[in-house]
C-alpha cells in the first residue's frame, strides 16, 4: 500500500519519511536488541537459580513457557514501562535483581527511548528540509520502476532526441 502512496504528492513525502526513519533507526535497534538480550540473560540466570524453590516467586513471568524467550519478553516489557517486579523482594538474588531492574529501566526507558526520539526528530528535520525534493524523488522512483511497461522507441518514434535523466548512483537525494 505504501508503495502506491508514492504516486500522490501529498503522501509521497510521508513514505520517504517512514523509509528514512526506519533506515536511520537500524543501528539503534541493534543496540536496543543487545541491551535487551543482556538484561534478559541476567534475569534468566537468576530466575533459573530460583527453580525448585517452594515459594514459587520468580523474577521473570511466564509468557510462552520457554525460559529464554520469557526473559527476553520481560526485558522488552521493562523497556516499555511494563514492570512486573512481584518476585524481586524474595530469593537469594533480591538485591542484584533490584539493582539490575533499576539499571534496565533507566537505560531502556530513559536513555534509549530519548535517543530514539532524538534520532526520529533529526530524521524528520532532514526529510522535511527536502520535502518537495523527497516527494518528487519518490514519484520518479515509482515511474522508473514501471518504465519497462512503455515501448519508448514506439512512443518517441518521430522525436529526434530523447533525454533520459536518472539519479547518479553516488549522490544522496
């Protein structure tokens, strides 16, 4: 659907904005994945340390039944602000769990989410600065994708010259 939205001037700019935002966030998303996996690893280990205890208090809630995946989901939810810390006050690792919980929430909620907002704001500014150019560029790309549908020799049969302009491979639009 977004592909065909490039056809219209008013929506072509937004398609470019979405594409550029996703492209600019890829390295950031890798960093978020690494931090989520790091905290998930910690909570997985201390949760497995609680296995077999009769009080059944755990550091990681059960979502899918797989300990590793459940710890990743818990760490992801922690980054979104969904805090499930019922079991943190018991067990042999309660101080470590609280420290890592506070560290994880600060890093993922405050630091990383503010970085994401900054990246998206910078991308928005850059694309907005070139909004008309970006919209036209998306329309040209759409036309270029379908130029094979036209028989250019037949269409321009009686023309003496035909100039076809294309974007340079090493230039940024």
